C-alpha cells in the first residue's frame, strides 16, 4: 500500500516536473503563476544567489567575438525580446534572450566628436579603433573631416582586427550589409567618407586618389595581411560598370576605373552563394571572401520567404566562421559579426523588419555560444554584444500583457486615445515618412501592422527616420567581461577587448605572457596554462538554467512532502 502510494507520487511528481520545467524553460504562455507573491520572491532570491556565486573570469581571452547590432538601442532590445517570445507563441515580455544571459552589462555613450546623435562610421571607429571621430569618417582620428581627403592624411588609426593579426590570430568580418558599409569598413579601412565605397566618379574619383585616398573596396582586397574570412553583401563596388553581376545579369558593377578588384587583387578564394559556402572545406588557411548579394543582403524575413534564394542567414554565417576558425587554428581568432539591417528596418519605420532582424541577430549569438561550449572554448572566448547607436524608436501605450508587439494597445479602458478615442499603435517613431498618419477608425482597422510594408506613425516628417542619441547596451561574457560595466565611453570597448586578449597597446600589460613566449605553435598551450593558473575558478555559468534547476528542486521537495 505504502509502496503503491509512493510509486504514484513519484509518477505524478515526474509528470509535474516535466510540465513545470517545460513551462519555466520555454517562457510563459499565460501569467497565472505570476499572481503569487511567492513566485516573484523565489525568483528574486535565486537571482541574487546566482550573482553571489559568480567569479570574475581573468583568463586571457584567446578568442574575441564582437556582435554588433546596428541601431540596436534599448527599446529595440526590449521590443525584440517580446517579438522573439511571441514568435514562439509565448506572451513575450518574460522571454529570455541570448544576449541577456551574458554575465555583465553596461551602457555606452555613443556621441561623435562633432555630433550629439552619431552615425555608424564614427561610432565603428570608436568601438573598433578605440578613438572617437567626426561623423561619417572611418578608421581616422578627429582631425579628418568628412569628404576632405587632405584632412585625413596622417590621421589613420588601426583597428582591433589589425591588433589581433599582429598577435597571430585569425580574423574575420561578417555582416548582413555590404561588406564595404560603415561598420565592417572600420575594421580594415581608413577614409574620411563612408560613402567612398567604390571608385565611382559620382562620389570618389581621380582627385581623391591624387590627394592620397583609396576607395573602401580597394582597401579591403589589398589589406595586409589579408583578412582570413569575409562574409556579407555588396559585390557591386568590386566590379567595373561594364561587367554584369554574377547573380543578377541586368545589373553591372559600379566602378568607373575598369578594375575587377577580386580578380586582380584578392589573394584568396571567392564564393557568392550558400551552396559554395557549404562545399568549402573547413579550416583551409587560404583567405575566403563570400559576397552573397549585389547590394546589402536580404532581410531575414524575406530571405526565408524566397525559395530560390541561396544566401546564408546570419546564424549560418556565424556557425561557418566559428567552425572554420576552430578547425584551422589553435591560436585563437577575432570575429566581428554585424546584424546590420536592424538599422535599415528602423530607418524605413518598418518595425516588422527591424524586430525580425533583431531576432536573427540574437539567434546568431546563441548559435555562437552553443558551438563554443560544445568545443570547450567558451571560457576562453570573450563575447561582447553592443550597438553603434540607437534609433528614435519607442513602444508603449499600456497594452495588455502579451499584446502583439507590432499591433495596437488594447488595455481595457486605456485601449484608446482620450483625445481622438482611437486605438494607439504600440510602436511609433520620433520622426520618419509616415508623419501625421491618418487616424480615422476605418483607416486604422484596415492596417495590417504585421506586414513588412506597414509604416509606423511618426511625430515629425522626415524621409528617413533618424538615429537616436540615447546610450546603447553593452553585454559581455567570458574573460574580463567584468570590465564592461557601468556607463562607458564607446571607444573604451576596443581597449577593453584588447586588454582582455593582450592585443595592441595591451600586449605587455601585467598578466600577459611575455612576447618571447608567444610564437604561435608553442603559445597556445603556454598561454592557456598561464591563464588557467591565474584564474581562481571558471566563470559562473548560465544563470537562468541554474535558477530553473533550483526551482525544480524546491518544487520536488514540496511535492515529495505532499505525496509521501
Ligand atoms: C580640407 O582639409 C585641409 C586640411 O585640414 C584644409 O586645409 C582644407 O581647407 C580643407 N578643404 C576644404 C574644402 O574644406
Ligand atoms: C592610411 O590609409 C590609407 C588607406 O588605406 C593608405 O593609403 C595610407 O597609406 C595610410 N597611411 C599611413 C600613413 O599608413
Ligand atoms: C552593362 O554592361 C554592358 C557591357 O559592357 C553594357 O552593354 C550595358 O549597357 C551595361 N548596363 C548598364 C545598366 O550600365
Ligand atoms: C578594361 O579592362 C579590360 C581587362 O583588363 C580590358 O580588356 C578593357 O580593354 C578595358 N576597358 C577599358 C575601357 O579600359
Ligand atoms: C553542408 O550542408 C550539410 C547538410 O545541410 C551539413 O550537414 C553540413 O554541415 C554543411 N557543411 C558546411 C561546411 O557548412
Ligand atoms: C477597447 O477594449 C474593450 C474591452 O476590451 C473592447 O470591447 C473594445 O473593442 C476596445 N476598443 C478598441 C477601439 O480597441
Ligand atoms: C479615413 O481614411 C481613409 C484613408 O485615408 C479615407 O479614404 C477616408 O476618407 C477617411 N474617412 C474619414 C471619415 O475621414
Ligand atoms: C499578427 O501577428 C500576431 C503575433 O504573431 C498574431 O497573433 C496575429 O494573428 C497576426 N495578425 C494578423 C492580422 O496577421
Ligand atoms: Zn543608420
């Protein structure tokens, strides 16, 4: 009798645990459990306990990955989290993203030296080269003025990609935009104008070359040493205007200097579709460039809709890059991985695009973390997730819990405006094309706010929605992630990554192995051993899974008391 009861109890317990663990791990689909004060008190207790158990990871970062969400301000991070949860049929607000599981968090001050609200070029110069600069300039210090080649002579500043190369690391640049766009360009180019992507007399020509400047595409293919892995879009600026594109025969290159840069200068292999990427033998040391689109790559929302499309997603490129480098090289790597089209969705005030790009960016982060963990190198890899700047993107309106983030606020009596008695769009922008959008009831009812083509309302008229001037988040995980806390100037991010890895100006900082010990073949082990010796304990691990385990333990204890 006693045995039977015990057996039934255990069976029931297992079923309950299964349900509870699924429910807690997966995020919530209703909020009934939240009505209990005990739920929140216990969650808070576990959260504090998890933080108290953490130890700073002071190993030398062997690998560094910088994930850059272009235009990913705090409102995008929050709305993107809700969107990601809702795509999994959850309420969304309590969903846990990959980036928020990182150990440390700070805020980055993004202004350019001449601009209150910054652009992607000068901000990339800050977080990659460690120096703030003037708006629109790339890889040059504050003396360089946009469009003025002469002012940029002698102003070059090198980036963390070059510092990593000097330390014998493999390096890669991945983006969903043109590979010559502002963010990736700041890792390898020096130019006073982000628009000088091609040799094209409309923007950049013989005058600039005579003054001593080169277009960004030319700088990419002639970079010394060559970049080991380049994945993104933007084939057009590498080919003459008399040569048709390999994928779109009706489109020609943009160069007016009749140069075919990849054929003439690029020392590595070249691919332009996912099939070729898939066939590439991982670990081949020859440099590899994959340019998958003529212009920017597609929005993820469109990429998955177009069957015949043969472009990789950001997660697929990320997976390829990490596997490629881990197969090739035991001495470590630096990767810049940009989710570049969050920014484009926002500029067009198309939140469906912007938030779905955020979701894919977060997926790529999860992909990277999982892979590094599987390969046993997560604790030797510094992961940093940040944005260059924000956008004038907001969301609110007292909408009910779980309201479709792309839709209308619908909270009981507050579901309508008390001025025009019409529903309030949850998402709106400070400026943009859809100024004073029609607010009559028929019009609002006709909108499909889920559509990629739906334009959010904006407070001021402007063809292109602008960047925002607010601070952006910096999430960090792994060696020296504890440097990325508090409110920081954006340029310190490059320095902190270099400090963690003993690169650039921090090659000989206290705690780094001496240069003599660092010839590639022997150092991998020496460095790792030294780092391990210097580290009291490995880092704290993933907090939330820890929490769920504890919740389960508490619940099983209670259930055992009930049943036995
Ligand atoms: C460009 O910069 C140089 C050096 O700073 C300066 O002498 C020159 O006047 C500038 N030219 C223009 C057109 O602003
Ligand atoms: C600065 O960068 C430009 C563009 O790559 C290059 O042409 C120039 O030689 C560099 N100047 C110095 C002093 O390194
Ligand atoms: C593309 O190049 C071809 C061959 O030189 C030329 O005939 C054609 O006019 C070009 N097309 C465009 C749109 O420039
Ligand atoms: C452009 O370059 C190609 C290949 O080098 C050459 O055959 C062609 O004559 C050149 N065209 C012009 C207009 O210079
Ligand atoms: C190529 O595709 C196959 C099947 O999808 C996959 O198993 C394999 O890992 C891919 N290889 C590379 C190098 O991405
Ligand atoms: C406001 O909310 C009430 C109650 O949920 C609902 O009946 C009504 O249709 C809503 N009105 C609008 C304009 O959404
Ligand atoms: C409501 O907006 C629609 C679409 O702009 C317009 O055609 C219609 O005339 C408006 N109706 C009223 C009553 O203002
Ligand atoms: C819009 O998306 C939400 C969330 O994915 C979904 O619940 C809703 O049914 C969609 N509405 C329309 C009109 O497609
Ligand atoms: Zn932008």
